[in-house]
């Protein structure tokens, strides 16, 4: 019997398991909604591969300069079709989402240009790239870019009314971060992104609207580039890599802006023409093919966590019945001890490094100690079940990922069990 197996092999308290299984029953209708989104996205990816005549000739990698890399070029054509754009830059040489954003920003901003962040402060690691809040060698402000920021409203939503007040004649690029980062605020839906873009373009249609799409790909049937974004940027070790991409990032959008980014990534005059695929093209293509189904599992894991922890009296964002623009579930754990035990539970539910106990540490790019639980096949892969938290009030943990629903499910149950056993709540 499955229940007996889980109790015996994973050491779960029977009260905890019964509680979690009861919560699961209450969210079956939400799972059906996620299935409908994933099905449409799967067909979208499949059709893009068919339209571009994908064949096994694309699976041969190149080295050195990477001239005439058929697979690399085919991959980028497929990404452009999936995201409904003129061009795409999809490279193993992009090492993270922050790196992809850096390439896009530096490629399209010049001395004296103004950069505006519309959805409040960007993610911590991007602050170093911008260099406005602390002096960083080689940052955008170090190169003469002007930076402005429109704070979010008290409820964490975008201040639409005051967008015109931060746009000036010098504004060259507006960046829109969809996911919440380490802020306890709603992630941005596609409708919200469209509203921002419409307002900005109404002021000046030449302003570049760039969307940080990390954690959000395939959570909806539309992407930012379907609603007017000039560029969308993300990491391949998050949603679109499907858990198979060992490294990489993407920039999709209008040809001119993608080309500018490519000149920054490689060299002026070379751009997309160089860059060896080094044998990873198959993993990137197969990962993209699996991505809608993997995102499906991640979303179900997040909904399940929300259902369980709401019932236990913890504050969650988003709540079970709220829109879910990304795969991230934020849970206010109330105490640092609860954060550590939650992360320990997620780690102990992993296939990799399940025996390791995560501890807070001074991670580069952050202003406090950070704890990360990530038993991943790919180092730092946020599409695999993981959880992390800055060790500061209100002690919010950010959980994301899950390559399969059943793995995500047992990971959450393990986390609940850890908290139960230290007395964080009673059943």
C-alpha cells in the first residue's frame, strides 16, 4: 500500500501524511487548469520544432569558433517561434539569468541612456549589475547609464498611475521583473505586463521594454513577447531547460535588440555567427521539448505547498486560488528555525545530496546570509525542487521547481514532517 510505503521508507508521521493527502484532494480542480495550460504549451513547442524541420543533424556539436553550427542556429529559430519573436540568442555561454540580463542590458544601453525598473527593486544579483545602490566596478552606472526605479505600492502591486513620472526623454530601456525575487509580493501576470508595456509605449514607442521572464516560462499560454515586449530574457536551468539543460540562457525579441546583445556576448561584427555548441544542443532541445510538462509538475508542487501551509496557518503567496504567473511559492515561516527545518526537509526529499543539511551562508551578491536547499542534477537548477531564503525578517522561504509532480509532493511532505517534529505546529 502506498501510504504504508511512504510512512516506512521516508519516516513520515502518519498524522502529517493524512493531513497532506487531505489537502491534495482539495486542489484537483486547480490541477486540471494547469493541465490545460501545459497541453497548449506542449503543442506550441512541438509545432515550432516541426515548422523548423528539426532533425538529428542538429544534434552534432561544434568546437572552437562554432562557425556554421546547424544545431545552434536551429535551436534559436525554434526559440524565436515558441516566443513569437523575430530572433533569439540561446547559448551555453550564458551562465545564468543574471548573465543573460547583463548581456541584454549592456548590449542595448549606452553612456547617458536611462534605465528604469518599473516593478520596484530588481533581484539582488542584478543590483550589482546596475550599480546604483552600491558602487560596483564595471556596472552600468560605472559606464554612465542613469538608473531610476518606481517603487511598488504598499500591497506589492505595480504603481501604474506613476509610471509616466519616471519616464523621461533619456529613457532608453524599461526593465520589468515578473517573478518576485526575494520580495513578498505578487509576481506579475501577463495582463499586468501588457498594461505596463501599453503605458510605456503610449509615452514613447521607441523605449525598449525588456522582461525578466525567469521562473515564468510556460506558466501561462502567453509569453511577454506575445503582448508587446521587445525582449524577454531567462535562464535555461530554470523553466525552459526542462531539467535537462546543463547550462545556458536565452534572449528573445526584436532582431535589432537581440543582435545588439549578441555583439555584447561575443564580439562586435561577430555576434550570433560564432559560439560553439560544445555538444549540449541535444540537451537544450530535448529540455525545451519537456519543459511544458516539467513546469506543469512545478506548478502542481507549488499549489500543493500552498494548500498545505495555508491550512497550517502560514501566510503564503500566491494563495491556492490566486493567479500563478510563475513556479515560485513564498511561505512566511515566522522564525529562522522554521526556515532551516523547511529547507532541511526539502533537501532530504531530493534524489541528489539528500543526506546533506543546508546551512545559512554569506552568498555573493546578497546583503545577508542565505540558505539554499537544492539536491539537483544540475548545480543551481531552480526548475528542480529547491528552496531558499534570506535569513532576515519576515523569514520567508521561496520554494520552486519539481521535475515530476510526485517528487515535488514527497519533498513538500518531508518539509511539513520536519516542522511537525520540531513543534512548529500541532495536528
